[in-house]
C-alpha cells in the first residue's frame, strides 16, 4: 500500500514483526507530508506472527487505516491476534506476500527495513531526515 503525500518517493521493504522495522514504522508518520512510501511486506520465515499481522493490516479499507494498524503493531498493540479476517483477505494477502517476496529477491533486499529511493539507492532509514 502507499502511505504519505510528499513528492519524494521511497520503496520500503518491511516486516511488522521485525524489531528494527518497528522502530522505523513508529517514526514514518513524521515524514508523511514530505514523502510517499510504497510499502512492501517481506516477513522473515522466523517471524511466525508476521503473516497474521499483515492480513490484519491489509484488511483495513484505506491506506491511512492500514498505516494506523502497522503503527499500532509497531507500538506492541495486539489487536491482530483477535481480528476476524475474511477468507478473501487471507487469499489476497498470501498472493501479495508472494509477489512482495519475489520483488524483494529481484531488488536484492538483504536486510530489513530496506528503504530504496526512487533513483534506486538504498538509504539507511536513520538518515532519512537529513535527506528530506
């Protein structure tokens, strides 16, 4: 999904269960006005809760609500554990994850979170403020 409305575009590969990703997810809202994030989920196999988290995020109706759920998970809220997810969303999420993982492989994503500029440069997210 896409979050933000700025003219600078970034492609974010993230895992909602990843501790480092959570740190970025908590601050991403502060870049909402200056940046647009294209968010791709790339959960690690060892993060067994990530698929359920992603289904919960993607079941929201709008990008802002999806972001709110991503942010809530980063803030250790556990609403995803009891959320009722439709079969349709589960199927769509499974296909989406397959596509996102294939893209991450093609882009040679080696760590999470990975933030890529529209020019194809990998940017340490900690440096994002200096770039914006």
